[in-house]
């Protein structure tokens, strides 16, 4: 099964189990992809986090039930996984812009959120610079935080800000941004901003040392402003390389961004020539 088929299968699974307690782990097992990369790939391909997509579908269907059935509000709330009418009403109002009782009385409209359909559109050849390289296990030192996939876009920049504040006194560089989901289950992962660790080096307060295991990595080159080039390359990896790769598949719940020294560039990470890399652990299919 290729990458696009797996995402489509995940969407079908969600639709068939929409009134059940759907977990990310259940979906990942069903489509045979690690939760880490399922969620990362889903958000890139679909523009929604997996959790947000499930939540929106449940609330959309709940609105239809309020209009088309005579079920009690609390029964509809329980049907779509809300434990109380109060929690359901708050979520419903955020999504639809009005509360369930107003919908039931009539005169208010609901928002529809239809199931996604994922299609791979072939646009001819594509060019991506990457290499396959085996690396021994190596240790890194830095700041780490456990994050939820749904809120990572807000939490990651906060951790970078904290790192810069603390690293000024520690002489630790921002060489890597590492996503770690070693158990490859659930809705959380560890994000670490770090540098290479030298044995015996003092570990500053709030910093940790972690070993990145030995892997064969697909290493993709990114050239240009770091924020833009990394985002564009991630999109290419999940929309072009993974769906079309006949030789490699993702092997583990790691994702490494390697940043070159900004001091070597006139405009730092915003320089048009700035170089960084994305590392994906892979294995032969």
C-alpha cells in the first residue's frame, strides 16, 4: 500500500468508526504506519491535524443529528464522545457558532465539514536532492518537551524561545530540531532542540542528554530561508517522495532537522543560501 492509499484508508476508518472512541494508535495500526508519521503526513497532505479532523467530523455530524432527528442533546453528545452536555455545548458553539438548543429551535444554520478525499495528482517528474546514509547512534544535549500533535505548532516556537534564553549561558548551539515518538503510539511526542554532546561535558540546568539510535537515513537538502525551505521540503517528502518511492519506507518514529551555523551566512537563517537538512529514518520495502 502506498502513502496516499494509507491516508485514504485512514479517512475511511474514521468514517466507519466516527461514533466510537477513535484513537490515533488504532488508526495507525489499521493502516500500518507509525502514529508519528501518520499524523505528520496527514497534517501536511490534508491541512488539518488528525485530531482536529476527527473532532470537526463529529461536530458536523452532531449538527446534522440535531436537525434531522429528535434525539436528546445529551444522547447526541454521548454518541460523539462528549461526557457531558456542557462540554459538548462548548465544543459545538466553537465549531458552529451557536449552541445546540438554538439549532433545535430552528432559525440557525450549521456548518458542514465533509469527509476528505485524498487524490494523488501526477504533475510529471520532480527533482529532490537526497542521499541515503547510515549513521551510528549519537548523543545530543538540549531542551526537551512532551507535546501534543494538535498543539505542536504553538508549542514548538515557545520551546525555541526558551532555548535561546537558556543557551546564551551554556554555549550549546541549535544544531538539531528532533521529533521523537519512540513508542509510536498515542497523541504525544517529544520535541528536542539540541547540539552534539561531548562525553564529560557539563549538563546545564533544565538540559538533558539523549541518544539518537543508529539508523539508515534519507537525508534531504534544504536551501534558502530556513522556515520556508524546511516547510516546502516536508511537503515534497510527504506529497511526492513517499508516495512515489518504490524502494524505501519510514522505519521509526524520528524526524531530524539539521541546521548549519547561521554565523556563516550574511542574513543567518533568513539568507537565500542558508543550508539545512531533514533526516527521515528509512528501511528497504
